[in-house]
C-alpha cells in the first residue's frame, strides 16, 4: 500500500464515522417524530441520559420515564451514539476492499460511492421495517420488552421494527457495496485492457 492509498484509507474511515453518526442523528429525529415514548421510556433510559444532566426521571425507579430539557437533542445524541461505531465498522471493511483499486483516486471515489450505497440501502430497509411493523407486528404484538403505561404501543412497535431493520439494512448494504466495489475494479480493468 502506497502512502496515498494509506491516507485515503484513513480518510474513508473518518468520513464513515462522521456519516454514520449523521445518519443516526437524522434517523432518530424521524423515529422520535413517530414515537416519543420509544425514547422517553426506552432509549433515553438505555443510554442513561438522565445521568448526563440532560433531564430527569418523571416516572418511578421501577417504571422510569426520562423527560429531557431538549428531547430532540437527546434523540440526536442517541442516534449518534448508536451508529458512529457502525460507520466505523463499515468504513474499515469498505476501505480494505477499496485497496483493490489501482489508484488512490479510484479507491476514494468507488469506496465513497460504496458507503453512500450502504447508507441508502440501510435507510430504505428501515422504511420497509417501519411498514412491516405497522402491517405485521402491531396486530400481533411481538414478544418484546414493553415499558408499562405506553400511550401508543403501535408507534413504539413500528419504531422498534424500523431500528432493527435499519441495522439489517446496514449489513445488506455492506455486502452489496463490497460487490459494487469489486464490480468497479473489474470494469476499470476491462477498460484499461482495451
């Protein structure tokens, strides 16, 4: 690996972390809009935001509900914390596969497009999860942990389904992005041999 490819490798990982975090922030703003309770009665507790000085528990110790001073900021923070590391993993994998390309420029362009492809597939799969949750999970009530006193259990289920599907979409997107990178390598090779 030459110096330029090494620098691109590091740069791709940094970009992937940032874009992964931004994806999580946007994703969780959308899902917060659908179900505030998914955050106040689950995610804010899971990420311990009450102890960050961002709000307080307005429920009980047995049945907590975290009310934040700025709940949208809290939802964004949850999204950032939940996805930056996914961006890191995807970035490292795609950067390694990017090394198959001849030049640092090719490596960067193809790998960046691969990462955008992964994000797009993750988001679209998440939307499928939202629809799946609405059509199939809300009528049957999956065997999940549900906080007590939910006002809108259907929206809670839909958001949970969207979150789960988004992670699955990240994995599917990663596989497709790797195949895309390999296909581009073959395409470049064929163009240069003609």
